[in-house]
C-alpha cells in the first residue's frame, strides 16, 4: 500500500494487508498523535488496510480562536 506522511512529507510502500495499529507501530507513530485517512474517511484503530490502499497519515493539530 501507499502511505503518505506529513511533517516531513514523504511516501512509503508498506506491504498489506495490515491493521492500523500494526502500521503505526511499524512506523513508530503514536495513535493519539496522528489521523489515519483513506479516501477522505477517518479510519478506526481496528480496521484492516488492504494491500492496494492509499493511506494518508496526518499529525493531529489543535488550536482555534480564544
């Protein structure tokens, strides 16, 4: 599968199928600090990602007006 990461921007090929939690562990990313997105949809922790998926992993950003 194609995995697109932000900060810094890069793209990786990762063999699938793989669970979201296993993918994040393989990439040494904390689940609470990133969003996993496929086709514009937020993917839950227990989802299995197929080999032909294109996944985007974005850092969680908080903020807003005070």
